[in-house]
């Protein structure tokens, strides 16, 4: 018996109803290989893989991939939009107030407990976005001079 094969990036794009281009493949792989990347960093990673690509093309591709659910966009207040490849779960983020580093954190307890609001006001809630703010280990450790 053979194990099921993981779909290729091109197959994932097709499965999401998107046209497969070298730039989209490179962009999706760049986001998945990175960690909460801003648009400039994504563009740089795509250029390393396929050569020139305009910033506008990167924005358009990120929008298409986000809409298709292949990439997640997060926007911590006071920060540029960041993109990550971890999708399909209810995880949250830790953001350092000093250096701005962002880290994933799984939902607090149980299965999507954050989706139970004290008063949903008639909304059908399907996602919660929680950002924990503080200092990362590097910024909270006193440094000797």
C-alpha cells in the first residue's frame, strides 16, 4: 500500500481554480518557506526564484492566493500586512512590541473556543482573530553593557 502523495504547488493552484504560472508557484512556495512575510520580502523571494516580477503583480497574486484560501493575510495594528502559509486552522499570533517579530500560537484550549462569543448579536461566527502583544524572549532579556 502506498501513502497518499502530497499535491504539488501547481496542483494546489489548479485545485483552487487559479491559473498556474511560474510567479504564482514561486510566490506560494516563498510564503510557505517564510514566516509572516511582508510584501517586499515576498517579492524578493519570488525574484530569487524566477527573476523579475513587479510589485503590483505580487500584490495581485497575494490577493488571489488569499481569496483562494492558500495564503493567510494578517494585519497587526501598526504593521504592514504580513502573509503566511499556515491556513485552515484557528491559530493566533504573538507580536513583540519592541522588534515586531510575529509568532504563531495555537488556539488556547479545545476546538475553536474563541468562536463562542459572549453575545454573537445574531452573527454566524466562523473565525476569530486574536493577537497577543508583549515582548519576545530576545527583547525581554536584559542585556549587559
